[in-house]
C-alpha cells in the first residue's frame, strides 16, 4: 500500500519526489506516493539489475524490423521503425484505485493512479534504469541560457499534440506553473497557525516551481517555446519542469477562455483563477468504471484510455494513441488489471498477467524460479532504502538521550539483517552506510569514507550496555513501529529484538494497520521502520532532514544539516553539492538519525515471449518503458 507524501518536486511524469513506503510495492513505486521513499542525490551509478532479459540482444521480425534491441544505456532502447502491432500486454497494480486523470493532487497521487496516468503524458526528461536523468528529445529540448540569474529555455516538439488534436504549447506550462505555486492561495481558506500561510489554491502535491520560479514562464502562450527565470540558483533545475496538464481542458472546465486563463495565471490572480482551481481540484475525479468524454482526458503520451475500457474492480485498458507524434507503442493494448498481489505469481503462471513486480521475498523468488523457462526473472537493487528513524518528539524514549540513540544504533544487527533477509534475493546486497547515495552509485564510497563511523559495521553489545547504564534509564522500552502486513519487516524486528534486548532494551513489535495514517503523525512510537524511495533529485532529502522540512516527521533539527542543505540546493557546482552531502551524512551519523539498513531488492518477472521488459532502480518500476513491450513469438 502506498501513502502520498508532500514532495520536493512534482512527481510521476510531472517530476520526481520522495516517496514514503508502507511496504515493498506490489507494483512500481510512484514517485511521491508512498513506497519507502528517500532523499536521493543525483543517481550516477549503473543499475545492479541482473537476470534474464528478452531485450538482451537484437531480434528481428519476418520483415526485418527490430523487435528487440540491446540496451546500451539507461534510456529507451533504439527499436528502429516501430509499428504498433495488434494484441495486448497485461500488468497488475494490485487494486482498483484509479481516482483521477489529475494524478498530482494529494488525494490522487498514488502508485495505482500513476500506473495509468503516467502513460498519458510525455515530458522533457525521464529517469533511466540507473536513476539518471535522460532527456526526452521526442518531446522537446531544454538548455540553460544563463547562470546569473539562472534561466532555462524550453522548446516543445513542433509536432507535439494532445490526442484531441490541440497542440501542446507554452500555455500548458504557464497554467501548470500557476497550479504548482504556493503564492497563489485560496483566500477563503484557513491560514496555517504556525506560518500564517493560506492554503495553495490548486491542490497540487508540489509547490517547488512557484517557489523557485517567482514569475510565470515567458513566451507566446500559443507557441512552442518558453523560458523560466529562477530567483536563485537551484541544484535540481534540470527536473523541475517536465510536463503539464492540458490548459485548454482546464479552461473549458472552468468556463473561461484559454486567453483569460493564461492571463490570470501570469498575473497570479487568485480570484480569477478560482473556477480553474475548482475544476483542477475536482473536475477530473472519477466514479469507479465511469469516465468523461475522451476530449476531457486527452493524452500526449504513447497510450490513451480506451473508450469503455474501464471495468470497475477488474481492469482498465489503454490503447495506442493514434495522435502520438513520437515513437508509437509497440503493442496496441495495455491492460492494467486490479488483481490482488498474492495472486500475481499464479496469474503469471496462468498467462493472465504478462509482467509482475511482486514483493521481493525469499518465498516469492523461489515460486518464480519454480516456473522454469516460461518466465524470465530480473533481480537487483532499487533506489529505495530501508531505515530506522528515532522519534525525537516529546514522550519518546529517544527524545532527549543521545546515549540511548547511540546504544540502540550499536546493537542493531545490520549485517545479519542483510545476510538473512536480503542476500537470499540479491546475493550482491550490502549494508547501506549512507542515506543520500546508494551503494551502486559512483560517489558512494567517497561519501562513506568521509562520513561513516566504521565502528558501526558490527553490533557492539558491551558498549551499548554501558551507554544504556549511563543514560540512567532502566530497561528502556523501544516501541518499534511499522505498517502491518510486511513479513520482511516483522523478521527485521525479531532480529533487532534478539540483539538489542541483550544490551538492556525492551524492544516491542509495535506494528499497526494505521501506522502511517495515525501512529506516526501522533508520535506514538520510539523507532519507525520504513523506507524512502529515491529519485533523480539532488536536494530532495532537505524535505526530510531540515528543521522545517515538510516530511520531517521525527522532530529532527540540526543547524549544520540545515545550512548544508541550503548550500547544496543553491549550488550548480556538482563538486560543491557532493561536499555538502558529506557534511550532511557526517552530521546525521553523529546524531544517529535515520540509521540506514539496505537498498531494497527488486524483482520483475515476465513471460519469456515478451521482449524489452527492463528492470529499473527508479520509482516508476517496470512500466517505465511499457510502450516498448512486444511479443517475439
């Protein structure tokens, strides 16, 4: 199950974000919805994915066309002249939670919704299999034209068109900027008692574009070019702008002319934008099985929603977008089924599903391997990291005691957890010793060497006992909370209890069905066990660790960390960004905040006759290149 959290930048096709995870995803992790998210630095390593892949070499059809091609980089493989073939491929997101065409609202931003709506949009970039930023020149190009002030020019492909025939233009991005602007507020809303700020008028999951780009994109709204100017340098400028919802549909839904809507957006006129916001917030929300007319939910991606294709509780069918100007979808129909996660392996065996991403457990991998040559399996690390967070709030065992935090960190058997629970799935798995860089990324060892205390490699029960005694607390209780229903986390808690009870703690399994919804917000726990999903962002972790971060749920505050994040986010120099990551990591270790455990193992399994399925470390999961999936027999 996923839980939407605020993000440091728009997510899904709209950007990237931090994602909180209640459990290992049954499907791909939507950036920004929950899946165990994590602050991530720029991904610069290579994917650790391994296993059989039908896209591993060139396969040609009867007419000489390329059905598959070797993937020589993290981006889409070059399949040559693709022609859409009849047929369908099936995938399951786990449950029917398709709520809205607008999937970037707080109440609609989830893995389940993203799996569908992401197929309907294109953007200036996407994340490759190793998490790096891949520019999507089929959609358009962008270039930095000035450092002081930071200015970026965007050019949309001349042929880019919505499926209703309306050109994709600068107007779409001007209106999207207004929707993502925290300074355009709901004047009738209740102000935040702490900040005095009224709520954002458009209920967007992000506010970063309006925060860092104070004025609307400049350019002819009817044209294909626009320029944005930043108030100050911003490390994540490459991924702040990518795609947009259709401005012409918003105007129609608000009973406004497009010219008036664009003018109000540019002027940041919250009064005139009220009808547009009302539609943006509610007009695209669905009842199960019911869709508006196709002109209200146009696509500018490789797929569009098939008319009548949504059977509530069963599946929704997307079909190749015949107005798509880029490389067409290789297979005509994509069927997103709503099958329960525990049925996925059997459904794959029965050929009811073509691709699955089950929770990576020893039992699941064993079941998949038992299916033999009919199924290909890919395994590897993901940009998702498991960790333990101390509750620093009032009432927690660890609120005011650094001795107890250090003692607990010293008794957690991190290597044993990885050896017992992760290595049987991914033999190359290692204990993770940083938070902002992953073990398979280029700068990982440099950061670890500069920031990680090597005495944390193995538990030190005797020193932990001494620290517990020094704290003056007799047999301190540790309520170790996590979302119920995750077997790997239940086993993790057992291993921690067996070790840390020896050091004088009383570790209690405090799992809950409402851990993220009720327990964590009220602070009714001592340590939280969950994960963050990383992204291609460099400054996203600030949301978690800065004192005023929107995702700082542990009441953590450190001026060194706050200042380092400000320096990192405000620098365009990659060397300076890396140095600030080292400062942040060192301070977090000194505070024993967010004890990292491991990068999540991922598993993708698919029918052996389906080519071009490629595992990825990124949050989008296997569907990231679904438009390239194609039968080879």
